[in-house]
C-alpha cells in the first residue's frame, strides 16, 4: 500500500527559532496516525506545514502524487487534504449552516455538496438543531463537531485534526472520537490526529509518533507501545541528552 | 423646525456619500486589514474618467455624455480595473505584510494616482456639468428637497441592500465573510484567498465609482485631490463606527455627515471656518468615550 | 573617552556623518547646494521626531507634520517683525505682538507648544488600538490644518507671515539635526524606550500591561512632537516666510517615505532614508527640468518626481521591507557584532554593551 502522505526531512524555522527539524513520517491510505507530544513540541506546526499554512525551510512533503511544499493552503485543500486546527477556528459570526457550506464550496457539483451536507447532519444531529444559530454561540463541544463536519464537507482523503480534545469534557471527546472513527469506517478517511496525551489515542490509533523539541523521538505501532513505557520516556525525554533542541539557532 | 428638517436632509445626503465611501474602505479592512488611502483616489479616477483626457482648463465630457445605462457600468469598470491593478501590483506582493505596512503602501498608491491624474489632466480644478437636471427641487409640504439628494439616498440604500444580499446569500459572499473573520482558516477550507480579495477590491471599486458619479453631479467640479477629503472623513467614519464592522462603517458615515452638516448650520458664523476642526475634535471625543467605536466588532481582533 | 565612543558608536558615527555632509556642502560654496542641504537637515529633524514615535511604538503617525506646523508658527510668532505682527496678527497676545524674541526663545516655543498639544491630544489618541490610532493621528493633521488655515488673526492663514529673520543655515541646521539624533538615541536606550520597543516586538507583553504601554506611547508621542516642532521652528527661520499649505499631506508623505526607505525600525535607517530620498528627489527634479539636446530639452513630465517617489516607496515596501538599513544600526565595521541577531536587536545590544564591565 503506497503512502498517502510522506513528510521527508522537514525543517521549519520562525526567524531564528527552529520549530521542526529532520521530521520524517509517512501515513498510509486508511490509517489512523497519532502524533503526541507536549505543548510547544511542534505538533501544530507540523500539521500547518502539511496543510500549506507554513512553508518549510527545508525538506519535502508529498500528498498523493503532489509535492505540496510552497503551495497555498487553498490549493492543498483542493487536493483533498483538510485541517481542523487547534482551537477549532469556526467562523463565529456565520451561522452553523454557512460554516458547513463553506467547506462544500470547493466542489463544482452542487448536488454532491448537498448530499454531503445532509449526510453530515445525520452524523451530527446536534448541529441540525442549531443550523441558523451564529456558530459563535455553540458550546465548545458543538463547535468542535462543527469544525470536523466543516472539514469533512471538503471531501478530504486525509483529515488532519489538531488536538480535538483541547478544553472539552471527556464525554464530549469520546463522542468526537467516535464520529471521527465512524467517518473513517464509512468513508475510508485517513486520519492524522495531534494529542498531548496518549491515554485515549492508544486504543484508536494504528501508529504513533512522539514529537518533542521539534524532533520525532519515537515511532511505532500502537499495539507495540500499548504499555506506554516507551512513549513516556520519549515524551519526557528521560535518558535522552538532547532536551534543548529546537531552541538553539 | 423646517430649517432643522432641511438641515437633516442635507446631513443624510452628505452622510450617504460618507457611508458609501466608508463601506468601501471598511470592506477591504475587514478582509485584508488594509486601510486603503487610495480609495479616495479611486473616486477621483471615476470622476476624471467622465471627461476627455487633456490638461485643458475647460473639461469636455466624453464618457459622461453617454446615456446613463452605458455610462454607469463603464465608469464602474474603469474604477474596478484601477482598484484591481493596485491590488495586483502593490497589495498582492504585500500579503504577508503587517497592517501598518499596508497602510503606508496604500498611501504610496494614493500619491502615485493623485500625481498621475495631475500629470494627465493638469492641476487646476475643472468645472463639469454632469447631470444638471438632477438639481431641480421637489416640494414636500414646506420642504424643498433637491432631487439629487433623494437620488443619493436611494442609490445608497440600494447599494447597501445589494451588498447585504450578496454577503448573506451568495456563496462568494459567505466566503468573503468567512475570510474577513479568519482568513487563514478560510483558505484551509479551500476558499481562494486572492479571488476573495480581488472581489473585495472590485466591490470597493464599484462603491467608489458610485460615489464619483453622485459627488461629481453634486459638486459640478473635478480636482485631482477631490477624493481626499472624502476618504479622510470616511476613515474617521470607519474608526468611529468600529473597525471591522460594516454596519459600523455605515453608522459612522452617517454620523460624520450629520456632525459636519449640523456644525455648518449651527456654529456661530465666525467659527464656521473651523468646522472641520470641530468635526475631527468631536471624533476624538467620541473615541475617548468609546475607544472601540459605536458598533464594536466582535470578530476583529485588533492589535494593541 | 574611547570606550564611551565605542559604546555609543551609532550616534557618534551618525553625527560625524552629518557634520561631514554639512562641511562638504559649505566647502562647495554653491548656494543651491547649501539651501538643499539646510532643508535636508531640517527634514532630518522632523523625520527623527517621527521616528521617535513610529520607530519605538510601531504605530504609524500621520499627524506629526501638524506638530511641525505648530512649531513653525510658534517660532514665527516669537521672531517676526513687530510692525507686521501688530497689523496682521492682531489676535496674538500683546507680549508677542510688541516684541521680537531671539532665536533661542523661538525654538523653545517651537518645541514646547507642539509638545503641549501632543500631550492633550495624545492622552486621547493613545487609548486607541494601533490601526485606529494611526487614523486618528490624521485627525490631528486635519485639526491643525483647519485651525491654522482659518484663524486669520493669529496665523494670517489666508495669506502669509513675512519678516521672520532667516537665521538658519547649514551649520545651525546640522547642529539641530545632531541634537535630534542624540536625543532620539538617548530615548531609544532609556528604560522607557526599551520597554516601548519590547511592547512593539512582542504583542503578548504589550497586552500584559496595557495601561503601561499607553503611558509609554504617550511619552514617546510628546517627545516626538517636540522634536518635529523644533524642525518646524527651524523651517520658519530658514524660509523667512510662512504659509499653512506646506504642513499637509505632501510633506507627510515625503517624511514617511524617508522613514520607509531608510527602514523605520532603526535610528540609522531614519537618517539614511533622509539622505537617500533627498538625493533621489533632487535627481528626479533635475530630470524634470530636462537635459538640453541641441535645441530641444528632453525631460520627464512634471509630476514625475512625486510619482517616482511613490513608486520607490512601494518597491522598497515590497522588496526590502526593513528599508535600506535593513533594521540595523550603523556601527564601525571592525567593531560590528558578528552575531546577526544582536545587530538586529540594536537596543538589547546597546544594553549588553552598557552592562559589560569596562576594562
């Protein structure tokens, strides 16, 4: 099975600060890959780089057959890659309905978008009840659902989700994961999910990468890492001398 | 009472002009965080496009002589092209620049356009008689209402309604509102950034062209700096209304129109010359009381 | 002494450069060159004033030419011929009408009056967020223009004030330019200047203490208005005749263009921009006047100078957003810090220099 996404030796710099270095990873069609790491590890930067929001200083990113480095986010999105960013970024003054339709405007065939819209509302009944609400008035969990639904409206092959559990009650987070995995089952969606903690993700992910200080510290199949010991040491950097990377120029 | 109503009509008509100008400026600010100084010069270009290009003191109408249904779209087209050119040549290369940089860049664009107009048309103001029929007066009770003022008000209301419908009901309108709220997120969802921005420039060009026609009909003269006071009052209107809010821009425009007209009417004669100083001082006072403007925008994250 | 100069080499080098430029200009003995040079130094004072606010706070001001105008009129009130003032400026207080004060008082007035106005207006304006504040500074320009153009009894607004002693030549002007550079430098390295720049560079820090930021901005605003006002005073005493017209958008544009071209985040940039823009404008002006080819004169059409300046400014913004100086300060080549970051962050470098133990 060929890789849907390949990240090869990517470095990202913000001025003098190196946010990512030598990051390489690959995601196969249909996989659920989780990237875990502490706050500031570079997880969001990695997803932004893949989605075209940040241009790497070095390295290659291939999505399907396309090299997406230096390509604008809207073009990447049209290739079938969608990002649900950290903090959800729903359009608060637009209605729930408008937020959803934005995602569908990518497609010329309106009929498809209409069908997607109906299908997603079945998955997210809470959103249907609030279609004409300004999205800013939804609860945090509803906003997260809207953000996911809106991204799925673009009909992605690959969905990147940045910290879906941030600031939400565990019960809501479970629901969101259920929906994400359901989408994967039904639509063959490939998922890359960022999380700060590995608790929930070990159950759901096929493979896991641990990112710290801008570097990949550990990579492996979720089944092999199930006891959590290797993840913990990679996450906190015990026994590793290179704890200050990413700050040095 | 009649005198007050008469003044009020003047105020609303002047306010309409400011509101239309402020709307064009506010629209671009919403999406690009650009305060476009060149907006006033778009208005100037629309006005000069009416006449034969020459440095002669007397102006001869060219496009301005055509029937209204031909002239209006033609003037709009010219102004839209200029607005889009300024985007492509100057603002597009500055997409990642900060808000102050954009503001200075638009100041440069404004300077270039103004001096360009002066180069081709000469520095002296020119008299034009665009549509003298519009200056007849209608009697409503004891009120004498110049027909032009009614036209200005109607055109303003129609344009505002059209813009509202566009923003609420059309896919591109929804995309523009999304981009205004969170540009990066909109592009992550496949919204074409340059297209939406170009559209905003085009709409702001149409609004400017409308002001060109209305204002030139009213004033009957052209000068290469004619757009400047309009733009300056409109900037202030945008700030007074609340930056980032289109409703605010309109409210601010009408507020400034009313302030200026009422000062003109009710200041003691010896102070009337200082009308603009009073108007701007009043604006500073308003901002002291409401630093976020009359209609504070919930969406715009303004930097400190 | 040597150590002192090394530590403060940026202002030392800038002042030395200014004095050399003035000396060269005077040595040519060319009247036109001296006039151009004097005008350039006066503009330098104004641009430095502008930089004190913009460079440190990051907020663009369009109002400082208003302060320059206030300063110019203050100087004119102090020094114009009493006979003229009694007839034309009957609204002035008697002590101004009947006396002619020396240059020093004129400049003092030209500094203090704009500072006072800036304090009053700034207290309101600095409450606004960045972009809104910038637009509001336009209101300042408008108010000053409207008042001074129409208040005939004190400004002779519709005509002009004449009979102002022309005491400002290249040497006086360069003296003030040097003074402005040193003042701006001292402000830049002061605790307040450093904090203000930190608030510009790091918005999060700025938000943490909004009240403090507003106060610091106000101080910078008042100081910069004072310097720009001094520039106005010099301008009045250089021309000898004063009208309201020059203190409006044209000059606002040229001074801002100078800052942009030089690079508004460094003091050296402000100085470099004044030199560069003056040279370019003079060249364009020459080109407008035309070059004779036999019987025909080939020249650029009138207005090319302005359009050229506008285009230059746009090009700089696009291709070199930090200006000619690239945001760095002028340092003696051998002593230049090798670390790129240190050079870019001039104030912290200056601070480090001060903290270093002296041998």
